[in-house]
C-alpha cells in the first residue's frame, strides 16, 4: 500500500510525504520534501526491495512521460489508474526525469539522485545542521515496536562514549522467534562522525550494545550478527542493504556458490542469514542494476568487513 500526503503543523510549511506500508508493519516514510505551489504533481521512489515511482498528477494533467536518463527517449506512462505507479529503469542515469503536460504547459521534474559514493546529493537531501556527513539517508525499516526503544540505544551509546548525550538514526528494528529484540542504527555524539551500532536485548540477559567503527561515507550495506541465541547452534546475520538494492546474494565461503535471493529470508528488503560460527571468508553480493553480476553497480563485500569483526577492522 502506498500513500501520498501533504502534512503541516499550524504556522509551518507544507511537506509532501510518500509512504508505503509493508504487510504486518507500520508505514515507512519514503520521501519527505517541501511542497512547491508550481509543482503540479507529487513524485517519489517507493518500495524497499524494488524501485518504483508513484505519481499523483494534478487535475487537468493530459500526459505523463518518463525517461531513464538524459540520453534516453521519453516514454508515455499509462494513465489508466490514479495515482500512477510504475517501475523505474533497472539502472537509472543522470537526467532521469518525469515530463508532465498540464493545461498545455510542460514541466520536467528530475528523479535521479546520483549514486551516494560518486555524486553530490541534492541540497534537499542533505542532513540537517549538526548531523554528521556520513549519516545514511535511508528510511527506517521494520516496526519500531519490534525492537528496543531508540532512546535506550542513545543512552547506551552516550555512556559508551562517555558523553552527556547521543543521537541515533534507526535503520532497522526486528525480533526473532526466540524472543531476541534488536535495533540496527547509526549513533553519534555532537561533533563526531556516526558509527553503525547494534543494540540487542535477550530474555534473562543485560542489553548489549555493539559498536562498530565509523560508518564509511556512501556505505551501501549495514549488518548485525546475533550470537548466542537461546536454543540455536548458529548465528543470525541481519543485513540491511541500501534501499535501491534490487538483489542480494550470500556466499558461505570463497569456494561456495552464491545462494539465490529467492532462497533467503527477507523482511521489507532486510535479509536474515544463517551464518556458521566458524565462517570461511563468506561474502555478500549487492546488485542495483538488472541482475548482471559483471555490472559496475554490483558490489561484492566480505561479511567480516561489513561487521568489522575481521583483522582489517582492528
């Protein structure tokens, strides 16, 4: 389910909000931007696992067109349903845009935001003042109620850093059948860069804060390893890929074959993996294009590097 709204507080500016609801979960904010009087429509990227555009054309719209990049041809979008929801290109390029014809006036609205590791983001997507530049601009996923309160994470991180307070940006909240509740987030103290953290609460145990090194700018994946779970002889690797990821595969060892995405357990684009307690160079493969492993947009990264529990992270 997808919704497009305008929200405001008395005396404040109106914002356009695009939200989606996964089955059995809360609504997830996908885009929040200041509303423009002359825009004439609302657009936003939706879905945590597949890239789509949702478009709510203003009354009087005669034609909607889409192009995947600056050199691509414009294609007319079927307007049988309102709002319009259609897939983006598998690998959008600079110049990706919508062209809206309304009341004999044509407006071009850019969609492409650029790859986070190579391009400068739009000013509208810049973090608020005081927020570290390496904070990931991803929507929080999973029901907030599934994991421990974010306030508990902030208190634990502030104590670990010996600081009076800390800020937290939630990436994913979840739980397991064994009653383990956890949060994967980024945390920081004022004036310092953000670190990826995990906060885990297990029945009968004290809460555990797992602090990883500083999150690299433009990171495409975050992860948390759940260990020593009640009644389990293996660990659970929780992988949070960037929202534009179209496929994620796992390889238990350097000599093993890649496990297909269909064989993995997912929740709102977040992947749960059974991981051996004695891993042998296991790795993740993230794709953001059309499924070609040789594409430049494909990233292969060792799990140890994502968790920072290997030699290179010490």
